[in-house]
C-alpha cells in the first residue's frame, strides 16, 4: 500500500481547534487508502517558551538538560493529535522520536540523524493505525534524548519518508508554498510551482526558514519528493521540491534573508614576522598560516569556506571577515582570539545588528551577477559590507535596518519579468 508522510508545524497545531483541523486533513488522506505517518512539531511557540524558561533558571543551560526539556513540547502534540484522530474514528498511536527509531549522534541541541529503525512504526501501520511521531527529537546510542536544531521536525519527516519508502513527504505549514522570498516580509513575492532540491537547499541554508536545510539535504540524497503546502488550504498542492530536470530553469529562483547572524571583522597590523612558522607559543606565527588555521577551525564549527573572506596587503593577511549564525558566535570569537590575541594594533569588530541577503539560482553562477547585485543595492543607497559567492548564490551583509529595502530592491531586480514566466503571483 502506498505510504505518505504528513508533517505539521507549530502554527498548524497551535491549539485544540487547529489540532482538529489537522486530524481532518489526515483523515481525508487515510480515506484515500494510503498508510499515513504523521510528524508533528510542538504547539505554537512552545519551544521558544521552554528555551526562555530554561534560561530563566540558568543563562547557559546544559545542552543535555535542554534537550530533555525541549523534547517535551513535541510529546504534548503527538498525544493530542492521536486523540483527535481517534475521535474521528481512526486507529492512531503516538511515538516519541526514540520509539520511532530516530537514532542520532551525541551533539545535543543540534544532533544529526545517523539511522532510522522504524520497526514500531511499521508494526503500527500494518495494524491499520496512523503512526503519529514527535518531530525534532531522537536518541543517542546511549539512550539520551537529543534534538535536531530549530525547525528540525522537517528533517524527522523526510528521514521517516526515506526509511519507510513513502511516495512523498507533505510538509504542511502556514503558507501555501515556497515563494521567491518570504511572503510575510514582501507582498510581491511569487509562489513557485516547483523548485529543485539544490536551489531549495541553498535558499534554506541562506535563511528561508520555510524548510529546514538539513531536511532538504536529506531529501536530495534520498530522492524524497517534498510538497510544501498549507494546513489552511488543504486542497492546494503547494510547491513541489524535486529534481532539477523536472523544475523550470529559473535564473534566480529567489531572495533569502537571514537576520540571525553576527558579522566579524578582524583587522591586523602589518605582519613583520619571519615568514617561517615559529613555535614560541606553540602556534605558527606567520599571519597567513594562522589565518588558514582560523578558517579550518571555523569550518569545523560549521561555517562554509566560501563565506570567510581573507584580505591581503601585499603578501600578508591584513583582514579576516565572516559572518556566522548567532548560536555559533561565542565559539567563533574564541577561535579568532586563540590565533590572534587582542593586542595593540589588532582590531576586532563584532556586529549583530546585521542581515545577510542572498540571491539564489543557477543563474548566480554567471560572473556578472555578483556585480549586478552590489550595484542594485548601491542604487538603493544600501551599504554593502561583505559579499560572498557559492556555486548558485551571491550573498551580502547589510545593516539590519535596510533589510526590507534590500529584499524589495533585489526582488525587483532579479525576480520580476521574463525570467519568471512560470511563477504564479502570491495570493
Ligand atoms: P512551521 O512552524 O510550520 O515549521 P515555519 O515558521 O518554520 O513553519 O516556516 C514557515 C514560514 O517560513 C512562513 O510563515 C514564512 O514566513 C517563512 N518563509 C521564509 N521564507 C519563505 C519563502 N521563500 N517562501 C515561503 N515562506 C517563507
Ligand atoms: N519545535 C521545534 C522548533 O520550534 C522544531 C520544529 O518546529 O520543527 O524549532
Ligand atoms: Mg519550520
């Protein structure tokens, strides 16, 4: 029998009335003769509230204990969704991440799924039940509860869809598809009928929270089709995330905004050191060698090498510039200070009042796009601090107060007109 995974996010299960709406959607899909696995997030803003609660007790909560706390959010919603399904006359059974066989590494608060062993879910489906699984959580091999990082329920859903060989993973949320940019921030955003895995992964990695980046990475690897659709318009099939061959070849498919970043700029005095590594403090002395070590350590933290700029003055490094997620800023700062201790002449500027804005699409490979993007931002009098490129994107850091202007300007420049003939206007 065909299998379908349906995932519902926090706004979709925010109260009893919404949970009943979700149960109705699941009920209709089950009537179509499919085996259904439902994955749910915590209700509404529960996860934020639990984090605030933890920080009110201890401003640096132990990650293991934080995971123990945060996982309770999803445990509330699975039981309520199972009850709502039973009320509609369906057989349903809830499972925590551990019970569903979601096995992860030990990285508390940002764990990676290593394997899925869903034997209990399989048994439940064979009995004709709807399996309701807690998103965002798993278990280490030593039976500790882990969580998968914010937005991680999407990853649970895709991992289960791959492991159970589901025909599709439907991600239900509060918008009716993937748009050229966040439709809540910019009313002229246009909905995409389809988007390739690669472009969706880039959009998500660069801040479009509509899908969790790791879930797209997994879907790409395991070839799981994802449909991004709305809980509030269940008749609408939303946006299909699929292979590039099946999706239109947009030049630029969208603009991503990420306000959850901190930018770092370390300016160095002239390097008069001998151009040989010195071992006086156990570390290589020459700036160029130290800078390479900094880049390696930053990559170990999860930053992309493409997103660290090293500027040289003659043949020696004079500036290291990058931006990173806020959750990594303390460690990133420690890496910089380990290799370049603050002394006369070094100047470290850290700014969290910034936004990273990016254009994404196969067209970004063309060399002129970088210049076109900088020009477009300058034309709107938006100061551009740091420009980086990847295979299919160009990103710039701008002061946070210009974020809305920057989205509007880049959307008008890159996402309107002939290169968007196949997109449909936002409704
Ligand atoms: P859920 O709780 O259902 O997982 P999220 O809040 O994680 O929902 O993701 C949905 C939100 O993503 C939307 O409300 C929208 O504001 C935002 N979003 C950001 N970028 C985009 C985009 N390109 N297309 C659609 N929605 C986007
Ligand atoms: N409840 C978790 C969060 O708020 C996971 C999720 O919603 O996907 O991040
Ligand atoms: Mg989400």
